[in-house]
């Protein structure tokens, strides 16, 4: 608390308090903390060792690694705020609503739900960015040139696959295996970004026949909506967050295998 110029008391929330609350939730749920696992001293040491060995610029090598770190840390923060918002959501376990027409549907949400879905959308976007940053990391450390500037994860895998120097390395198989996960997150992100940029969650709407017949002996229809269980939504994002750490680790292991440049 602090006093305004007019002498009234102004309350404010310290970001440290929110972070401590998020940290406690991560510990209770056993969620990994990637920002600690891939700490800056570890990444900068990696950049120093391999920039010298591969004859690449150290500053750029460090930046490519820190770009991935910031993207993963952003996912981590988004999950934390989802956990906080879920506690204030109106129906954290989801709900079912049935009406006779679309006109009768209500948006049954509160401010907790809006915050939850906002941070969910941010988490999906940041997960997508992690994969982009890992693509740039591989492109730089492998010194891939002469192709278009913008590449996605499937593009870099295709380029590496063409060259036996890369495709025969032990950890290339891991990178190849993760390609299917990139396709899924890219599809989900593009749907949110280009088609369904909204804060109304992921409701499912069904048109169903009732047991009551109209005068023409056809059944009355009713509309049913199902909202998702927010615990399951968080778990889905958490699994994608863990996948980000796994593919980052696989990329680092792949770089460690790259042959030393002697010229």
C-alpha cells in the first residue's frame, strides 16, 4: 500500500507475490521449471565451446540460445497465469448448457475465464515461437546458407536430411521424430491466430434431436454446448511445454555431435 497525492491509500499487488504463488503451484503439481534447467550460464558456456569449435560468431551463437530461453520462459509464465486464473473461473471443470435455439445460448463466463483463455492463447503462440527459435538455432549452428531466409521446423529438418553429414548423426533421429509435434502446434496456433482469435474458450456446439415430436411428427431440435475442463486444457499445454524442453535438449545434443570445422 501507498498514499496518493490526495492522501488516499492505494493498494497494489507486487509481481513477486504473484510469482511466488505461481512457483508454489508448479512445485505442488511437479511441473518442470525450464528457465532454471536451461539457465543462462549453461547456455553461454555451450555457445562459447561450440562457437569456437564450429567457427561461428560467439555473440550470435549466444543470442540464438537466449532467444529459445526467452520463448520457453514465456510459455512457463503463461502456464503459471493459467493456473492462477483457473482458480477464479466460474466452471473450472467445464459445464453443459442445453437450449431450444442458438438464441438461447448464454456466454457463461467470468473475469477468471477471460484471463484463463487469454493466457492459454498466449501459451500456444509462445510454444509456436519456441519451435521457430529452435529452427533458427539449428540453421545458424549448422551454417545453412543459400536458401530462403524464413524457415520453419519442417524446412530445417528437410535441409538437414539432404546432407549425410547431418542425417547420419545419432541425434538427428530425435529431431526428425519431433517433426510431427511441430505440425500439431503449428496447426493449433494458426487456427487461433488466423481463424479463432477469441477469449471464449473452446466450446463445442451440437444440434440434437429431442424426444418430443412437432405437429409434423418431426422431432424438436435443441442446441447443446459443452465447455472444456480447464484442468485438462492446462495439462495439454503443460505437455507441449515439456515437449519444447525436450526438442531444445535434442537440438543441443545434435549440435554437440556436429563435426569440428578445421578451416
